[in-house]
C-alpha cells in the first residue's frame, strides 16, 4: 500500500513540476530548497532590524517577513514552476527606513512602497517592463545598482558605529575598540571568509555567532526565549496610509521605487534562470510572463502588508547550483519560512551590529555592476559615477536616480550623441527636472 502511495506521490509531483523533463528529482529539489533557505534566511533578522528604526514593531515585521516570503515563494513555485524564491528586497528596505522615513511617517512611507510596487505590477501586466529595461542605458542600470550597494554598506558601517556624524568633517570614524565595532567587524569578516570558501549559509552563521557573543558580552541584549506563538501583526497590518502617500511630494519617490524594483527583480530572474540553464540566448524562459507577474504582484503585497517590496532573490542561485530546477525548490523555501514564524523571540537577541556585516556584504556584491560601465567614454562613465555616489552622499536613492538620468541626457546632447538617446530616458530626465523645479528634493 505504501509503495502505491509513494508511486502516486511521485506521479503527482511529476505532473505538477515536470521533474523528469527538467532532469531533477524530489530529493534534489528538497535539498536545493533547503540550500536556498539557508542562504537567505538572514532576511528575517535584517529586515525587522532595518524597519524597526522607523518605529515599526520589530516582532510584527519578523512574522510578516516570514509570511510574505513564504507566500511569494510558494506562489512562484506553483505559478511559474521556477526555483526562484522571493523576499523583502535589500536596498528598498534601507531606502524606506533611512531615506523616505526621514521625512515621512512609516505609514505614509509604506504607502509609497505600495504605489511604486503597483506601478511595477502594471508595467509587468501590460508588457511595458521589457520595453523599459531595453531602453534604459547599461551605465544607468549599473550606477543604480552600485549606488544602492553603497547606500546599504553605508548603513552597515553606521549600524556598527564604525562611522559617526561630525560637525567638523561631516563624518568621522567611531571608537574602533567599542563592542559594536569589534563584533560588527567580526561578523563582516566571518561572512567574507565563509563566502570566499563557498559556504552558502555564511550570512546566517555570521549573524548567529555575533548575536550569541552580544548576548554574552553586551548588557543591553537580553534572552527572551526561542519558540513562541506568533506575535500580533495588527501593529503593522492595517496601518499603511495609502491615501497619505498620494501627494505630489511623493511622486519622485514612488517613481524611484518602481525603477529600482524593475532593475533589481528583472536582473535577478535573468541571472538565476541563466544559471539553471532554462533561459535562451535572449533571456527568455518557460512561463516567463507568469514569473514576472508573480514577482511584481508580490512586491505590491509586501508594501500592503508592511514588509517593503518583495522581489526575487539572487540567493536562489545557491539552490540552483545544487540541482534545483523546478518550482518545488521555491515551495520548500516557502514552507521553511512558515516554520520559522514560531522563532520570533530570536529577533530580540539580534542587535543592529550583528546584521551590519550582511549589509556591507550585500553592498560589495552590488558594487560589482560597475565593471559593466565603459569608463573610457565619459558620457557613459559620468552618469554611472554620479548616480552611484549621490545616493549615499545625498542620503537618498531618488536623488541619485534623478541626477543620473539628467546628466546622461545633458552629456549625450552636448557631445552630439543624440542617436544614443531615446524617448524613455529623455522623458524620465524631464520628469525629474520638473520635480526639482516645482517640488524640490
């Protein structure tokens, strides 16, 4: 009887996920799902830590991060049959917490995340997404990615108190022998060493080691248990101010959220499917439309439920590297995130400096996009440079994106390279100029 049941189970998995066609097995997909989970589970600590800076309830964000990640990953597995997991996006969560919420309440800021993500979904729904991606220059894409990386790394250094504000020099180095700096630096080097040795769970290991040391050495960290029933999420859910975000002052922010989501998610999907060997030379793959709709819909869901935009994770490539080829991998990831909901007390014993290394590490990875810039062509190099540096310098991703587009159009126009401009880039640049004139920064 058990053999018959096992046979029916294999038949069901085969029917849903086409395992034989994709040259995989249930066991391989489960291992791949566990691998991807271990590489990205750090987000359940990092996301609440970042968003709690705005006043959002840390435990509620922990649970919502798990829930939304689980739902989005499982939906991707069933709808698109791809080994791609999704979670709140690194970069956009920092943009929300440290830039948007420096001027607006978190309720209004999360409303902006929702509207920007909804525009992203509409672009995917009406197939405008491909047109935008193909028309925005490589140098600006690279500059945006690198700039977000610098912005995230900056926050990592700040969270471990390695850099501090100074009236004399704007910034200065903090006390390098302080406990946060020492433990934060230790966490960073643990990640780099383990990642260089191809240890998939490098970030998670670092956070756990530094948190345990903090619990031992830091009197401000207190143990409150490991397992508990999920805390109340209504401290966040239902408080998003959608109407408050619909004001002219938020227009540039909403547009920037859409643009960043567009590049981040699209680039990740193309990278993971290429690594899995399921994309053709033009980057197309089976059920591509479903995948693009799932990730853009999930992004909207993240804004609505207060976790920041939810996008595809490059860590999915870790599962692919050990054989994950179908949506079963993503479903396993989703199930594991559902299980960790009951570990919410752990969020309290993870100090900010324990996640600093993860932020700096992500920044390093995102900076690598600058190798794609033609540094010998000043009309390409300058916009990328301005975009990347103005994000941390102006402490705003929106301003970096805006100045990048504007400088690109100015330089191409003034050097007679009109043919390299297109309607998309010019229109975006004009919109940002109008924003600066009538709204300000």
